């Protein structure tokens, strides 16, 4: 034990009661007198001061780390703001420094004591901050686990609802379709009734398609998920543009497509086509209320890391900020008469194909970006 530092420790130890009392008074001045936790306040301050006395002669960071944890736990339990706690720690350091200065000791020993004091409080601040970060990270981890659990439960519920709903509709719909076809076959001569049956069958087919789309909200496999083939994304873009060409002309929408390479993606062509159709339809709906200069852009790119990026962008009104976080959730949408299922279905389709979809706005353009896993795709290097 160093005799120089031990003499300072001895003198401060004799005045421990007075120093601790002043530190407690400083705390009460800053935060107010709280009788109901006065005893544990004095105990904690006396304990930390004892750690400092030990640090003067035998520096030990582990004990300071324990003190830092204790301070942070105390702050949390009493609801003390972190900034206010930092100010109090600085006040307490200044109080102890004043007591060191007043001791009848050589200047070199006082300077050495103040240096140790500053080092002690540096480690103390560090340990408090580290433990506070640990607590925050633990809380964040717990919240993320809770969110993941809620998302898992939500998907289970959605899967059950979509399967039940779809099957409850599909079964009677199949019977209706069969009886309609039977009645139609009994017509012996051409008549207006044939036209009615044509309309009825069209509506039944539309209902069947809606049921199939509701099944896509489920994360369970359905009858389509076994029909995996190599799907050309270039071909899907061209099919989509051709299908929407009359709509583009009717609403005076300028359509641009950009791609240099074709990408063959293992998947279900009808599902990927449906996802692209819904994104383009969303873009059309966004542009209808725009008076002029309506544009849609579709691009297919292969990045340097071989990620495949499919982008569908429009220069219509931006998506409200309050909807961006939940835009891909079921029954959330921007269309007044929409069901809010289009983007939810699209997200499920993209996820089933090991992809990820996101939305962002830059320079008055709203873009839906689909990123596919490059390891699951093959690239045709021939120029288109």
C-alpha cells in the first residue's frame, strides 16, 4: 500500500460521515427531499464513497462496475432522468474534490488524490453508461421478441381465417357453378338466356379468382405452390405491359420499361404475375386523380452483388406517411373503396419466392422495390 495515498484515505475516512451527509444534501437539493427512500439513498452514497476510498490505495474497476450497475438500477427504480443523474455525479465529484483540497497534506498528495478521484468518476460514468445501454438493449430485444411473437400469432390467425373463409365460399360456389352449367346445357335453342348464363359464369369465375387470392394471404402451401417452373421476369413485364396497354391509353399514362438482362426465377408464374399486376394497378389508381404528366416505370436490374431488383414506380401522389409502416398489412390501403388486400397478397407472394418488398419516395416518385435472392435465380447474359 502506497503511504502517500493511504494517508489521504485515512483522513477522508475519518470525515466519511460529514462527506456523505453533504453528498446526500446535494442529492436532496437537486431532486427534492424524499423521506420514503432516504435510508437507502444514504446507504448507496456511503457504499460508493467507500469504493472511492478503496480506489485511492487499490484501484479496482470491477468494484466500480458494480457501483455503476447499482447507480443505474437506483436511477431506474426512482424514475430519475439520466441527464439529472449525470449532473448530480458531477456535483458529487466536485464536493469530494473540495474535501481533498481542504486536507492538511502535501500538494503532491492532494494532486494525486484528485487525479484518482477523476479516474474513479470516469470509470463510474463509463460503467453506468454501459449498464444503461445493456438495459436498453435487453428491453429492445424483449420488445422485438414480443413483436415477432405477435406477428407469428397474427399470421396464424390470418392463415386460419383465410383458409376457413376461402373454403366456406369455394364449396357452395362449386355447387352453384355446376348447377348453372347443368341448367345452361338444358337450353335447346339459342335465346337471351344464353347471354345471362354467360354473365353468371363470368361472375362465378371472378369470385373463384378472388377466393384463390384470399388463399395467398395464408403462409400455408396451396394447390398452386407445387407448380414451380423457371419464370422469366422479362416475359412477365412484357405480359403485364400488354395487359394494361388499353388502361394506359384510356388514362393517358406514359409507360416505360428498362431491362438489359432476363432473369429466370424458380417460382409460380401465375403468382408472380398477380403480384406484378397488383403493383401496376396500384400505380394506375394513384395516377388517375393526377391532372396530367402521368408516368409509370418498370425496371429490372441485376446488381453487382447479383441481387435481382424489380422496381415499379409512378409519379402520382405520395403515400401518406402514417400508412407507410403498415402499408403491406391486410385491410390497409389508400383507395376509398378498396379491400386493402392487394399489397398484403403481393408481400406474401414475394416472401414465398424468397424475396423482399419495400416502398420509398424520391423526387415525387413512389417506388415499390422487390429484391429477389440471387442464389435462387439464373441470369441470361444475352442482351434483350
